[in-house]
C-alpha cells in the first residue's frame, strides 16, 4: 500500500497533477488574483483546502446535475 497523507500545502507540480494541466499553466494560475497561493521566499505553495474551494467555484455544471449531487 502506498498511501500518502494529503499535505496542507501543495507544490505547483502537485497542482499540475490534480488539475491535469501543464506545468506552465499551473504557474500561470499562481498569477491570477482569484487563485489561492502562498509565497514562502522563493517557494510557491497552494493550500489544498483552498484549491478544492477554488475548483468548486470555477466548475460549471447544469443545475440538474448540481441538484442531483447535492441530494446524493
């Protein structure tokens, strides 16, 4: 078993993998004003909980599907 504890902060490479986007696109996200990012010196980290909220806020889906998900 290779279970990995979810870190509170994600690297850009981890964001890339989660969103299935290129590394360049992941870095571009860090420059958006609405994207959650923490800068520690030269390191960029993304709070994992804030990323999940950001994904939910930027996911478009039909109301019927959203309602079905809420009732499940």
